[in-house]
C-alpha cells in the first residue's frame, strides 16, 4: 500500500469517525417537553407528595392559558 493511499484511508476514517460522533448525539437527544407537558408532570409530582388535589394555571405573556389538574380534592373533610 502506498503512503498516499494510506494517508487517504486514515483521513477518510477520521472524517467518518467525526461525522458519527456528531450525528449520533443529535439523533439520540429526545425533544424537550412542551410547557403543557411540563405543567402536567409538575402537578402529578405535587400530587404524589400527598396533596389530594392539585390545579395549576399558567398565563403566557400573549394571554394564552394552560391548566393542569391532578388528583381530586375531598371537600367534605377539612
């Protein structure tokens, strides 16, 4: 094998390794949860701590609202 061919093969292998190292993490990262999904997850976490009923409301600067509830409140027993 000539020295030039060897250099080209090493360079091609290096480029392939760099491309693989950059592409795989980009594919493997999950998408961030939407604000509504995060709100639902947070209300479930608060409910899991022992609060019988949780309701959370977020009002965005543009006026949009998101509401999430988890559990049920027992209004008969205070």
